[in-house]
C-alpha cells in the first residue's frame, strides 16, 4: 500500500531541504512536476549563480543525489507513488532548480506552490 506525499512537511535544519505539500502541477502523462527552488542571491558555496548565470553549489548537488536516490528506490521497490513524484531522469540531465529569495521559498512552501526548498543553513 502506498502513502500519498501531499501534505508532507519536512525540514532538515542541517542544510535546509524542505518539502512542502505537493502542488497540482502535473505533466500530460499525469506525473507530478516538482517545483524546486534554491536560495539566491549568493549563498556560496551552497547555492549561487556562476559567471554563466547557472545555479550551482552544494544544495544543487545534494538535491540531485536525493532525487536520484529516490528514483532508484522507487525502481527497486516498484513504488508507483514515489515514481509519480520522482520520475526517472537520466543522470546526465540537469534537474530544474530555480533561484528565489529565502522569504519567497518559505511562502511557496507554505502555500504549496513550491515543493522543495533548498537553503544551506549548515
């Protein structure tokens, strides 16, 4: 039996990875599209824009590892619920993460418009 993820509220203070309630954004295939945001401007080395304007840092690496771990676990266990939220993505493909101010991330997590908030508070 699978348990739904909506309503999940998890905050890990060691490197704030916060999961809000799942929003209604779904693709045409019915797979939930996670909206992920990291704190910007400039919280080096956690999340910052490089000279090309690309969002990089420890938080992005941490999120990528968490995502691919969840995909692997879902594939191994056959958990269809997890697969809905963590559809398989090629490991060489970048996961979409947008940069937002900390207050906007907290607001988005509260109202469900953001699913995952990344802010290094180590």
